[in-house]
């Protein structure tokens, strides 16, 4: 499977490149009150640790706008301010410091207000994200199309783009989100054909953890498999840490980017001779702090055994009272079934320590995949 990414314009959100041949960047949004600076910084740090690369903050009033600059000064990752309706909030966050803003130029007000924002953004060399949601389209588009169709969403976005281009502003990225997968996919695919601005992809209001993960995996996986998407946010009614984990999971499954431990575990069946479900879940959780790429296989019996995990760096195939430990497809030794979890943890930690000592293990700076079976331009 070869994924040919669509070539888009390059912009910068703080230190993170977006578009061009840059890796697809992972974003999330804080759930804290932005005005609560310590709580917001604590959540940003937590998200950063699991792989969030850009964070967005809700700016609901002037107090929140003033807090953004203080948060940005201590944030480990670039900060985007989410602005609606009041252009004064955008001007305030630009005074205090921010890496980008998200607006809909059409709801900011007249062209003079848009111009005031754009002039400040130009001076500071900062980008604007135009965010279109199916649930908040302009009334004239709803009257014309009848409901929030993908075509209506694209027309809305291009209308907002024109407001910025009229001011000579082109450091733009675009999102077009709907709560259902087909409309989201169609809107992004259509927009990808209509412009070369970088696209921030996501399924809006995807839902709780399970159903939201399924919708996001299907929709975003389809888009990225077709080379569409320069940044991604998985929108879940859940802890934003889960959003980041799911986003990385989607990219890892496509071989687009790799980060952390990839646990390969067999499905449950009547042949299981070890607690695959419990062991694999606990191993994945206990190793979630690791950033280096490593494949760990946990198999429940010897029917398929090492064969299914031969591409893994290391793993276990369960037997009666024992686990057969293997590395790179070769049997190394047997261990007691009661020792499997701790043994796997120890082996992974030791391997990662060696990778760090040797100076390896991190994702390549150009974002190329680590998995040899995948290809990406």
C-alpha cells in the first residue's frame, strides 16, 4: 500500500510545520477553563506526554484571552486560540502571544474587523485556521442547499478564504467537519480538489470513546489513506488524552507515522492458554510512556504462535503453564505463565534503554514511516 500525500502549501504553527511534506500533526483541545491557567497547563503537559503536538484553547471572554499569553509562555507545544464572533478577543490574544488563531471570518463581522485581525497576523507571521462545521453554516447556504451538504461546507470555507485573500493573507489552513462520516469525507475530498491550502481533518462531535473512535478511524483513516490531511484531531466525548491516542493509532495502522509501543495481540478464542486480554491491556498501558517505536506481540496459544508475531521486535506465545519468548521471530526461552507480564515489561524497557543509549528509536524528522511494508512520499 503506497500512500501519495497531496502536496499542500507549507505553513508554521509555532515550531510545527504544517503541509508540504511535513508529517501529519496531532492536535487536541483542552477541556479545562482557559482562565484557570494552572489546570490548563497541567492538561497541556499531560497531552504533550502522549503525543499531542498542537493544542487549541477556547477563548470565551477577555479574561480567557488574557490567560492565553501566559499559558503559551509555559506551554511545551504550540497554542492555537479558538475565537468566535468578537474580533477584540483575537486582537487581545495576539497582544499576549499565541501561535495561531481559529476563526470563521464570516462571523467576526465586517471586512474592516477581518482586516484588523489580518494586519496583526501578518505583522507577527502567524497563520489562521478557518473552521467550518456542518452544524453552523450560514443561513443563505442552508437556504440554497436545503441542509449542510459537503458542497455547502466547501462553499462556506471558500467564502471565508476569499475574505482573507482579499486582504492579501494566505497563511491559511482549513477544516470542514460534520458529525457523520460520509459528509465529512466528501467535504474534505472535494476541498482537496479545489485548493492547495493545508487541511485540518476531523469528524466533529464523533461521540463517546467507542463509537467516536470507530467513526474517526473510518473517516480519518479513509482520508489519510488517500493522501488528504495535514493535521488531525479526533473529537471525542472523552478525556482528550484518548483523542491523542486514537489519532496516533490511526496513523500507526496506516504506517503514516509511528510512535510508542505497538501491541500485536490475537483475538480471543477457545484455544487461549494465557490471559491475552488482561496482559495485552496492562502491557499497553504500562508502556504508554515510551515514545520510541517498538512492536510487541502477545499471542494466546501455539497454533499460530510465533508465525503471527514474527514481524514483531519481541513477544510471547502462550502454552500450558508457560510462555514462549521470542525476539525477531526466533525463540529465545520459556518462562512461567505467571511471569509473562513483568517479563515483557522488563524486556521492552531494556530494549528501549539500549535504543536510547545507541541514539536511535525516535521517529525520523521527515515523518517517513518506520514500517517497511508501507510507503509514503
